[in-house]
């Protein structure tokens, strides 16, 4: 295995420093996209990129890109993730991937090693949910998927995404210039905490990701009739919540009965929501996730059949609202094999696993071979202050990322 002078102590210090750019008034650490804390953190991050021998600039899609020239004109190798957070977040989600990329660049500079391929370290804009309702904004831009409808979305203050993008240095009018054509990126690799408990259960610090699950998100409205809860006999009720309850259980059954799939009802609104009134209307949102898209389609049909039966039995009307699909991203077999081999050499028994969460790699996978390295996180916690990855696991992740990069630089044209 090749060895670079990787400075884990410097990396841990960088994690602590970037986490310090946080918004007041939240538990844990909060650095929402477009916030002053986010912009300040990015200014610091750009300085770290330059100190590691990278040029640093914000592209038209609002991504902060650090670039290192290659010794040939081969397509670019890209390492990336994000530095924005959800409210009340931890110190590792996203930022670990960006900062390990800079740590690799720092080691290459220290050892005076030139790569055949140009190298880019990218802090993608707004991977997390935000008031505009568009996640993975920056990676969508690179994939050519950030359209006019997305740019016209408004936040609660009436500001458009296009305006917010301009405020962080992006150029909405020039988005076409930033979209990468297939073939211009040799490969994309993202290191990320797992945000789950598979690695912890396997007693493994690292894992190779074989793909990112597809997601179908659905909104349903169940319309019955509000009536007095004391004077309306049970056979004469049109109880929307009772029908919704059966639908919730149908979603749970679908997930429990299907290996490698999950199904969740995450939001429920009841009207009039009075203890002495038969519920008249329920708005319900659920999602289905699997790496196998036909499984998602099958579970969708199972849930809808159950929901329709539950509503028909009660005289409740079922309306399907928004249906949003995100297709699975499969890592190419050769790239899974490469990453898995590196992980296994560093951590014997390191597993391969699917990512149940979405990442920027989903969008990069549309334009280039894309893979991920997962690092174990304690108790699978994420998106909360308790999120934690041990220094020795971070060190293993950094070594795996560096080794994967060197192999790809040698092997890819």
C-alpha cells in the first residue's frame, strides 16, 4: 500500500475549527446553507484549500471548488461532500468528507507528489434540506439538473433560490457553464460517516458503499366527515384518521416484510384535531427506500392497495398528492471492488453496504463513476449533537480515501 504523510491531528483540528462556525440559538452545531455562519465557514475553508496548494473559487452553482493541476490532461478526479448542516446538528456529517479531501491534498503537497489527473476538492452547496425545498443544490448544478423551476422557488421571506445563490457567489445565469459532461470527471469519491449502525454492528471502522437507495416520497389526503364523537354511532362514521391508521400500519408492514427496504410515515396532520370530533381530514406523508427500484414500485402498490381498502371500508376519499422519485445510484462494480479492497486491507472484514441516506454522490453518479467510503459513527447517531466518529476511525477513513485516490490516478485513463 502506498503511504502519504497524512496528518490526522491537523484534520481533527480542522473539524473542530469548522464546527465553531455555528449559528446561535441551536443545540449542537448549526451551519445552514446561505446563513452568515455558512459563508464565514466557507471563507475559512477556502483559506485551508489554498494552504494545501489548491486554487479555490466558487463556481456558478455555488460550489466551493479547490483544484490542483495534474501532470496530464486526463479527466478530473473529484473528492467532495458538503459543509452545511441541519439545525442542531453534529460535527462530522458532510464536513468530514470535505476536510479529508483537503487533508489528502495537503499530504500530496507535503510529499511533492504530482497526480496524472487534475484533482478537485468540492464543498457542494446546500446538500441538506433548506427553505427552498431543493436538496443537493450544488451537485445538481454539476449534473445539469438545476432548472429554472428550482431557481424560482422561494423561501419564507420571499427570496428566490436564484437570489440566494447569487448571495453566496454563484451565478444563476451561467449555470450551463458549470454542468459537467460525462467523461470530464474520471471518478468521484465521497467519504462520509455512515449515519447508521451497520458498521458498528460489524465491529468495522470502514465500509465500501455499493450504492445509494432510491426514494419515493408520497403525500396522501384522506377526506372523511367531521361529526360529534358522542352522538355519531360507529357504523355511521366517516373516520379519516382510522383509515389513516391502517395506512400507517400498511407502510410499516411493507418495510418490515422486505429485506433491504425501509418504509416510513414521517408526517401526519389531523383536522379538526379535536378530542370530541370524528376526524374529518388527514394529510399523510410517507416514503419508501430501497436500492432495488422494482422493490420500491412493488411496495408502493402494496401500500396503496391497503390504503384504498381502508378508505373504502369507511366511506373515506383518498387523494394522491405529490409523488417525488429519486432513482437509486449504483456504484460501478469495479469501483466498489477497488474501494472494498482498500478498506479490507486497512480494516480486515470491512463490509460493503448500501447507503440509506441521500448524498451528493447520487447526482455525481449521473455524470461519472461515483463511490463512497463510510466511516463508523457511534450508535449510528447523526443530525444531532450526539453525532461522533472516533479519531482512530477518522484516521482509517483518511487513509482509505488517500489510497483509493492514488489507485484511481494510476489505473484510470
